């Protein structure tokens, strides 16, 4: 069986496994405008932690800062468990590439928290919106954004689709969309991390105007364990994203991702640069 | 004039200013149950960046991971500008304390993004709730949480106050509260960072049950510049916080902070550990 394109993008070779040093290659299949899709970068950061032999528990929180463009080609990831407690573990992660002079340059900084979870009381205060099932919602007909990574996902916008015309009439910033890997792949933490970044820039919707925009920093909280993700399997997730504040070159977007059965699996926030 | 208690808590002495190495002291005035109030820790992280001679621009994003308890006494902060671009700058920060053997132990990891902002189009999609003005809302009569830091703030709960009785009848997790420093102090980035963490654990409200809980990681996005913060001066902010998902020992809480005139100054999210 051919390896899934996402697993190809996630492939990391250990340079020094005990030290958390890995080498990877950017993926053409997940290319964005001027660099890799940020979701795959977030997934790679998480993957370096998940592969580390000192790992305690499962992901709780992931923050990825996109410090500089990642060039097509090889990169190095270094994951360090800086503090291990009885039930939580704190990680710092950096991605570097060599510059023309052969010096490593940091292009991504990140922190991850992992934890051993135990069964407790639980509740949700963010119920899944009532929407038609994915089978009743039409997928995007083609990659409306014109970038490679978009085609790797099956996205079915319930509301707030990428505007068909850029006529400046926008009056809200909320998208609700069914989503999953275009080529079926069982959900795991890495793909959930990636999917948390798959909402197009809210400023495009809010203004119905396409301006240059790029994520500066994303933080994702994981509310599910591996068994819950495995239950989702290759099913759709329902994603919702909305902007809260747009001002002077930056805006935030806040997102939730539910399983089709209505479990809130992850919540995510990002701050995004925009021009003009 | 005596220095404000918050400025006392924020005081950092440069050990090596060019290298971003500072020493501080925990503040008894902002003590929480078993360590400093996390808001002051977040403010100290930000302060180390703001004091750094290489600083570019103003804060955009702040993530603080509470990796281990901070003991009463001295600590060291190390702020490193790992990547400086034309208009953005990426920082990593760590707080350490010496253990009994004289070895530095990391208790806090953090990342900060700063940026030069320019004037652009803007909008808000998270309008301030319509509530009575702060003069019409009664402050908490005493520190209902029994901890020192709480008394440093003037908090006037509009809804979702700390429960007076722990009777297990809770059915929502939303608090709306007017807040400012108890001893007047003009708003700045450090105090806004601190105030982003001043919402008591959502699980207490949701369950009307007081269980052990502590922030594991907080991320705050700054939507205002220094001039806007200065305009707020010593006025109240309106804060709103709500939980989205509670499950297996962790929950998130999502917060907004508006100026009294309705400008959304900051949005913040955190993931919190809870027991049982």
C-alpha cells in the first residue's frame, strides 16, 4: 500500500533520537503560496514530540510561531522535553534550515504540553451547530484558493465559503465547513493539528477582498484522547472559524473542530498578519 | 511617590541586558494558592521582552506555559530574540530558579511575537456585551477566593460571579466582569497581559463545585497599540470568559477584554488542569 500523502509529508528521520533531532523534507503536495501549508508545519512540530522516546502522555496544547518562511527542501526539527512532571510534560521545539552560508536559521518556534489524562467529569459549553450532514453538502468544485494543499482535503462549506467574487460586500467572518482528508486517513493528533489551521484567512471573508495574509502564531488545545480520535476514523469533522478583531495589520481567528457525532475534539486560535 | 505594587512585582534587574538576562523576585502581594498569580508571571515574561534593547515594535502574541511551580524568592528570566524580520520579531523566554543543589530549573517557557504595526482597515466581530456601567455594578465585597492577588484588582461581576455557595447547581461557564487595578494604574501591555489571566477557573462556575485547578498554558493576542492603552488610562475594562470543553482533567477558557468605550483590546485563551 502506498503511504498516505500526509504521512509522506510527516516523515521524519532521526538524526539523534535520544536528543530529539530529526530531519524532514517539505512536501510539494501541501505547498501553500510561498511556503508549506502552516497546518503541516504544526503537525510536524507535534510529530517530533510524538516520536521522542521520552514522551509522557498525549498532546494537550500546541503553539507554533511561524517566524520566517520555510524554503522548499530539507529542514531540521529539534524537540526538547524541558520539564517532566508526574503527569504533565513541557516541550520546546524549533525548526531550522541552513542558509546560503551553511548556518542554521530558525524559521519556526513552538511549545507543546503533553499529559497523562485520567477520567473525570466533563461537559461541553460549545455545542456543535445544527447543520446538514456532510453527504448533503457539496464539496468545493475545485481548489478555489489555487494552492496545492487545499486539494489534499475534502472541504464542504456549510456557510462562509471562500467568496466566488471579491466585491467588497462582506459583513461577517464565520465559516462552518465539513472537512476530512481527501484521500481517507484515520484521524490522529497530527492530522487534527493540521486541520486546526485549514480555515482560510477570515479577512478575505469579512471584506470579500483578497489581501495578502499569513498566520503568525497558532495555538491548538486537544480535548480528545487517541481512542476518541480513532473512533472518528476517516469520518468528517465539522469546523467553525470566526474572527474577533481586525486592526492595524493583524486579526485573530478562533476555531472549533467537532466529530460528526458532536464531540468537541479541538479548539484553536491564531493571529494572522494582513496587508492594507 | 511610592511605586505601584504591580510595578514592584514587575521589577527586573538586568544581569546582562544585551543577552536578555534579568533577575526578579516573586511578589507576596500577588500570591495565589501555591505560587504567584499566573497573570504576573505572564506580565514578567512580557516585561523581559519590553526591556530588551533589541526589541522591535510592540506585543502581538504571548504564550506562557506554566511548567512547574515557582517558589517564593528570586528567579531569572532569559529573553532571546530568535528571529527578527523587517516588521516582526519572534522571542523565546524561560524563567528559572535554582534548586536545592544550586542547579537552574526551568519553571516557565514562553514565546512572544512583537511587530511594527501600520494603520489598516479594521473591524470587530466580537462587540462588547451591553451591560450596566462599572459605577452601577457592586465590587466583590471581600476576596472571595481567599488569595492575595485577588485584592489587587477592583472586580465588579456583572454575571457569573464566584459562587457564594458550592452546591453543584451550575449550568454555564460564562463570567462578565468589570475590572481594573484596585490601586489606580494606567493600562499598559504588562497589565493587560496580567488581566487576561484574572478569570477564576471556569470549572468552579460550571459545576458550582470548588475543585483544584491551575492554568497550564495561556495565549493572549494584543489588538491595541500603546496609544490605545494609554487612552484607557485607569478606566475599567470589561472582561468576558467562557469555557468551551471540559474533559478528562483539562478544560479551555476563552476570554475577551474590551475598553469601557467598547474597543476589543485583547483576546486570550488558556488550557487549565482540574482534578476529579
